[in-house]
C-alpha cells in the first residue's frame, strides 16, 4: 500500500477552496499511483472557522452523509484514490471535530470523532459541541489503524484509548513557529512512539501561522515533508 500525507494550504470558512485543493491533490496522487491520501485536522472548513455560536456554526459544519460528502465519494471513485480529511461534522443538533476516511470506491471506512476537548474552548462552548467516545481500530487493505486527532495523544483523559500499539494516523493542526518546531518535533516523535511503532502525522498549512509538515515517525527514523510549502510525503511501502 502506498500512502500520501498531504501538507496543503486550507483557508478558514472557504470550503470551495479547500475542496478544490483536495481534488487537485487527488489528481496528483492518482498520477503517482498513491492508494490513500490523507489531509490534516479540520482541513475541509479550516481549523479556525467556528464562531462557537451554534446557530451560525450549524451552517459551517456538514453532515457525514450529505451532498457535500457525496461529492467527495464521487471523487474517490473518479480518481481511484482512498481519501481522509478532517472536518467539522453536523450530526443531529451537535457539532464534532471529525475525520472521515473513504475507500477508492467512495465507501465510508470510518468516521472518527475527536475524543479530546482541545479543539474547542469549554468556557465559550455548550453541550452542542461534543467529542466522540472511542477510537476504534479499522482496517485498510491488510493494515490495522487507529486515528488520533491532535490532542488525543497528549490528553491524559484520552491516551488510554491508544495502548494497543496499532499503526496510528495522526492528523493535526499545530501553529508552532519554525523555531518552536525545531524543539517540539522531537517531543512529538517521542510522544508518538509511546503508542505505536509507526505514526503518520500530517499538519495543515493555514497562513500566516500554521506551517504544515508531514511525518512518518518510527523507532528508526523520521521521514518528513518540510514545513512551509505544499506537497505530499509519499510512503512507498507501508506495513
């Protein structure tokens, strides 16, 4: 299986731009014979898109089964690319920070809801902004995975979900400066290896403060796509 981690620019509240970016990189991934292409946390709307007023935010969040998502399923079928991206999900009368993975045929493999609270400010949000309850193991081809969204691997309340040492896909939205990343990348590597021997981390680019970057953390090394420019980290043989 050939995996691509897409470190790409998204824009807050600009779904059309973000969707176009996903399609653009699906086209590139198709030419590179990539099987699955993964984007960062909340990429579809942009991480800072919510106002924390539900009556406003319900028009920004999207359902996992609506027309917008169906168009992404059609793109998977058209380009024969499996796809994963973060988005703000509207489900009934609640909003989640979610991550969906679609197969090459556009079928939903998993719709994961972030289990840690760090995507929101509890002081200004109410019970309509919710977290998921679990991080189920799922399978892509012959490989088993967990998803952890950003703070899931840092929060003492949620890290127990990741003790089984499966491969972890770790989409994040982290806005460290390049100077801060010089130190923090070591910390992320060490933290990742507490829970898996292989962790795939992908960060958004969101100007001016979020630098992007994509990484495969293992005990032996860090494979990386550097900060501050768009591109795909290709993992040629993933086991």
